[in-house]
């Protein structure tokens, strides 16, 4: 196990050149935020913008469209359409990376979209409900899984993916992480105190950055957004995930200087830019 | 009567541990904010988030859904559905505490929801229209009332609950508060200059924190939100109420440093985090 | 003509006492903000809150409801209903003062509402489209006009009210103002560089506060909101108007310190509280 | 080629006089922001307000109406109506300048609106989809084009307008810019690192202000808004474009002081006022 260190990031993957145009900063697509969990989409996309994504499209539940425009007019946002798969395909085609899951829901239509996304073989962040879909329908991954994915389960989601109990995950987080990398052959970030990050290789990074301010709903959605931005820029799953874990946790530390209790995911997003400035 | 003092709070009930996850910070459910008084829901939920609630769900009038997503994407918000009771039951089951009342309305459907909530016997904050419902339908409390409730009437609501005039309440606020604790057998916070807080025991606390900046509509909704957060974390009605009264009033004092006239409930919410930081 | 001076305000009319409750701070009702000019309602209500109104209700066009909730959840806002007159009556009855006009429109339904409002004989601010309605239908004022009104025309609106040309107004603003007070027998504020304020008495005040940052659409809506707040608190038309003119102009001066060009009405609103703090 | 210099602007064209009223600051109309690209309208209009436009109307897709009211209640915004051409004519008639394009779409209805706007012969900013429409339907310009237009293509849009490849544009940006001025006989701003600005005369200005923070989606929409404001005030195409390019780039430099990666168009808008204060 290696400690995640602020000195270990290949920052040249993420920096901009003076003559870059917006396409060079990476194009991302976010899919999620169905009714009842619409806020997840807002949190993730805002974090993605603050992490420097060049162009961001989003397909979200109807209730999330106008709030997203209001908060972040920079996102090209559309509500789910009747021909959702076609809609996803059109936007995904032009994207460097995709994030799917936060607030997606686990209905049959959600399953179909996840399948569509996986078949594109693009760098893809899989979180929250998209992980639950993989637990519920293992055949999805068997048929369409690929190594250019990043999965970011919390212990309960990890337990479901591994068909074990959450206590077993917590008892030996390292083994759980290794099992996930073995089973899915892609980049894994196991959430919790002492975040673990690993790829196919027998190589696990642990991050002790961050604090208990992160024990608040929506913090994971922000992480998804950060990973999406770095993935769209670099297309490098493991390095994007490591850097995002660091930036996310440091931004939470910064944000919680004004108080740990009552620190919100949106406060964290507002600190991402500063942390990146000092890191990249 | 005891003076509420900043040194008297059992803060271990509200602090977080470094390894806590979001569930440990408490799960709350807010119900209210019907059309015409939708803002009450927004004010209460925002205050709850700033008071450190771990996960917050809300069931609100249709007009409040998108504004709440826009202001506080951290809330998992849903509009009232046709099968509202079932909706409430599903979300309440997973909650550590419930707040009901601000902007709820007093229609028959509102009565039915209040009944549903009371039967769950969870730590419950009852304010505004939910108090008016208890005045209008005393049989509700007779059948389903329980001690894990906090009621936060202003003098007029107190008068209605006790079937006396508001002048009688104002004439002897202490007696009115004691009558309420006797009648309902739960925690009572009687609003007004010199806020009174009491539980079953013959034990009344008075708070002189706060100032005339609080003589503005919506300040009570903020208090409801603060109580909900502390209740979800500690499940302790009297201590949550005492701490919330203090935090709310101190946040108002802080906020009114920039001017008493024109100080708004949202300004108070923005100061909650700082006050908690200095208190807990 | 007397110069408006910061030392001339009977501030005891507007101050709060330590034991005041929200009702003591004044209850206001705003009516306006139809589709196409919805923003006027948002600007006016926000300014009213920042001027210390205790409770604010608003009846606005459908498009303005959710934006108002999002910006200022403190307002109890409702969209125009089919039985608009009844809706207005119910809310107006409980109000200390009413503001009508900004973004109201001049359709037949708007005329009917203005008539309803005038018949209530409450302290009433009449601006923008409500002034245009009075120009178009002089019989409205003849039948229902009363002295507890404040009218705030800009030169073009004044010209229409007096059936003269705008050039004639500009040529002798003092005479125009006097003509308006004579014709309507209520408080008049004639906008423009060198704002004139007068009541029935042969007594005109001129204000030279403010600057060219105010040459931006929406500044008048802010003024309407400030007047409404002071009117609801004091019910004194002439003193509310004088104080509001001063506070509004000083807030604009403060706001424009960060740049005159690009200074917006919402910037002015954000400075009202500070100016009041220093004035009252 | 001349270097754009902060000392070269005829600032008297853009300054306000102490006795100006809102009409003197310029009336603008923005048309764009259809569903899926609604945010472009929000970004442009916000920038226009921050650049000092006196009165701003907007005709936008339905999804953009309430977000625009929420973010910038100063805009008189309407959703596309069924009789869109009539709607455009009514508002355009009262405007000093028009901006059309960002998020407009390229459907037949969009083409019809662009035609309507061009026939009015008012100072007009043409960007984004409006440029794409001119590429797709060259007959539009042949029939209705006029010199009081400003076109702001990025290299890909320039390539389409000239029927050459984007590589050819990038290879000799100067020639491409001159070709565009020759072909359209109006003011051209060719985006990219080393922005080029030219009018009919054989006279090209180059701006090296700005930095890689601008390599983010939505930055061009902000520029459109700035140009609209200056055009509405001065009706001078070339001077408005030169000043806007400078102000936009300097505001981006200011905004990016807090971090280049994650700097957003809305951050740039928030810095426009300060830059104008120091420039005009």
C-alpha cells in the first residue's frame, strides 16, 4: 500500500497550454439526477466545472434542468427525452469521458442507459445507482465491462458488488478493494476513512486527506464531478482518480476551516479551484 | 427558571468523530412548504443543512421543488405525490427525526400526514401549521401524541393550543409554557422575547439571546431546521431544543451586525456554521 | 423647495423595539410582475425585505413564483389565480400597506385589481403600469382615489398623468410635481436627476443624492420595494417616501463604488441594509 | 496589424453623464438560448448587464425564462412565442442593438428570425448558431446583410463561413480575417489565441490580452453580451468590438487570479464591472 502524496501527480496530464481552446480542456457528459435525487446531478456538474472541464453536457431528470441552468449556466443540459438511448449516443459520441450514476435510479430504463454507455468503451466514471445496477444485473458488466472505467463505491455499494456484507468490507478494506479490481479489471476507489484507490495491477494507494466534514450527503457526487473533469482532460483513469481524491479531500479541508459541522458539498466545490491552483 | 447558558450543552451529543460516515450525522425528513408558503420549507431545510444534518429528505409542495434544488442541491426533495401517506411512510422509516409544519397548510390531507407522522413515534419537531392542526383537531394528539416531540409555538399558536387568549399567554408566559408541557407531555419552546424551553419535568429554561432582528417572517422556520438537525443527530429532544435556541439566536446576533433592519432568515442560516464551530 | 437631508427623518417611525415581533415590523402586499416583466416583482420584493418589512406577501405572474422563491424564500408568494380579485382581497385585508404596479401590465384584469386595491383605502404605493392604468382610465382615480397613496412616476409617466408632453415635464419639473399633487391629492415622487417629493401641502422636497449608476432598468422597482417596507411599518406616506428616496439613492452610491457602469438594481438592494443601519 | 491597446478607446462613446436616464444607457435585445443550449442566453445577458446596458430584453427558449429571472431579474425576458417573428419585431423596434445566435439553434424557425433581425438594419451582433445559419444559407446574407453587423466566429465557424478548412484558417488567421471582412463588409472578430478584429477598411487589430482560462465553454457567450451592451450604448460596431475584446480578456485575467483551471464564464462576468471602471 502506498500513501497518496501531493508530489506524485503527473500534472502535465492536466495542465493547459496558453494556446489551448475549449476542446483541448476536455468534453464530458454527465448522466443522472432523476427526480427525487436530482441534486446529485447539480453537485457533480458544478464540481466538474470547477475542476476545469472544457465543455460539459448533462442529461438529467426534468426537475433538474432549470435548477442546473440557474446554478451553472455553463452546462449544456437536457432533460431525459423519450428516445433516451439515442440522446445519450449522440452526446456521448462527442465526449472524451462520461460519468453515470449519481441520482440515476435503478429502473429498467436506467439499466438500458448504462448498457448504452458501457458499449461505447469511453473513459467512464461509474458511481452510486450505476454501481447498484451492476450489482443487480451482473450480466451487464460481463457483456460490456471494460478497463477504461472508474468505480467509486462506498462500503455498502462495495459489499453489494462483491456479494458480501458491509461488515466484511469494513473488516478488511484493503482486501475488498483488491477483490473489486480483480473482479472488474478497472480503476476502483473505495470510499471511507482511508480512501483506497487501485487499478488492475497489485498496487493500492491510500489517502488520509480529508476530515469528518465529509460525513455529509452529496460529498460523493462532488468527487464524481472532479473525476469526470480530469478523465475528460487526460483520459487516464488511475491518475485522474488519484488526483481527484486528493483535490476533493483537500478542498473539503479548506472548506471546513469555516466550521466542520454544516460544511456542505457546494462549499467543497467552491474550494476546488484554489486547491487545483496549488497542486497543478 | 434557569438561564440558558452557552456552557450547559452536552456537546458530545452533537460532535462528529473523524471516522464518521454520513449516516452517523443523522438522517432527517422535512414535510411542509405547500403552495403560498413554500418558502418556509426552503428556509428550514437550508438551516438544517447548515446545522450539520447528514442526510436530508424533504416532501414539499410542487412549487418548492425546483427552488429547493437550486438553493440547496444537497436536499433529496420530492413534491407531494398523490399517494402522499405512502410517500411519507417510506421516507420517514429511514429517518432519525422528522420536522413537520412550516408551510404545511391545514387541509384534511395535511391532517392525515400529521397523523401518519405521529404514529411513527420518532423524534419529531412540530411547528406552525402542524400546531394549528393540533389546535383544530385535539383528538389527533389524544390518539397519537408522544413524548419524543418538540413543539415550538409562538404566543398566538400557544394560545390556540391552550384555548386561551394571546393576551393571557403574554401576561404569564411562564405559566403558559408549563401548561403546554403538562398538556402535551413533550418538549415545548415558547417563542417570543425571552424564549422559554421546557420538558415534562418542572424545569423551565429561559433564553435572552437574540435581538429585534428576529422580528421578521421566516425566522421560526430557520429554528425548526436547526432543531431537526440536532434531533436527527442526538435523538434528544430537550437538549436539541436548548442548543438550537442558542445557536439560532446567536446566529441572528452575528447576522445583525451588518444591520438589524433588513436582516433576513437566510442571513441567519449563513451564520449558523460559525456559531456551531464556536459552541460545539 | 427644501433639500432632502439625512438629518430630517423622524426615524422613530421606522425603528424596532427589542420586544417587537414580526407583526410590529409591518405586513406588506406586492402585486405585479406579469409575464414579460416578471423581474420587476423580484427586484421590488427583494428591496422590501432588505428594508425591513416584517411579513411580505406577493401576488405575481406565474413565471415569477419559483424565481422569487429561489431568490427570496422569505416572501409568501402566489401566482395569479383565476379568482384574482378575491385573492387580492384576502391578502390585502391582512396588510398594513400595498404596492402595485411594477410589471403589472395594463390589461382589463390589471385595471380591475387596481380598482380593488384602491377601494381598500390602505397606504398604497402606485408605480409603473398602475400609473399607466390611471392615465388610461382617469375614472378609476375619480371614483376610488385617496390620500394614503404614493405615486412614483418618471417624467414620461408624469406627462401621461398630466396629459402634457414629457418635454413640458422636464422643462419645469417643479410645476409638474405640484400639478400632480394638486390633481391626485396624495404623495408624489417625481423621478429624474433631482428627485422631487411632495404631498398635498405646498411643500416640495428635492433630493440630489444618487448618481448616474441609477440610469439602469429596474432601479425604480427597487425604490418601490423600499417605500412599501417603510409604508408598512409607519403608515406615513410622505415620511416613508422621503426616507426611501434617501436610502435608495445612498445605497446606489454605495453600490456604485465598485463601478458605475454595470452596477445593477440587485447591487443597490444589497446595500440598503447598511444605509439603513447608518440612517435609522 | 495594430496591437489593441487600452489607451486607444474613444471612451466618450461609452461613458454616462450625471443626468442620464436609463434610455440613454442603451436598449438591447438578445435572441437565443433554445433548449439544450439555454445557458448561452444566461451567460450573454448577465455579461451585458455587467457591461452597463440600460435596458435589456431577451427572447429565449422556454427552459431559460425562469433561470434568467432568477439569476438576473433585471432582464425583461420572454419565452419564444408561437408568433415569434411578430414578437421579435415588436421588441427589436424599440432596441438600439440586437444580439442573435448563442444557443439559437439552426432550425427553419431560427433562420426566419435571423432574417427578420437582419432586415431591421440595426447594429447587430451575430454569433454562434447565427453564424452557422449564414454558412448554411448564404442567400440570407446576400439578401439582407448590412455593414452594421459584428460577427464573432471562432476558427471552425470562420472556416464554414469561408468554405475552407479550419486548418487553413489557423494557418493564416490574418488572411482569414481579411477574407471575412471582404466577404461580409462588416466588423469581424476572429476568436482564438491572438484575437483579430477588423472592419471593412484594410485595418486589422490584434489582441494578446487574456489567457488559457478562456479555453472553457461559454466564454464566447460572455463576449457576445459585452459587445451587445457597448453596441446599444454607442451604435459603433468597430469601437464596441475592440473595447469588448479588451474588457472581456482583462476580466478573464482578473478572474483567473484565483485559479486558471476551473475559472468559469460567470467569474469573468463578475469582473467586467471592475475592468470597465478602470478603462472608461
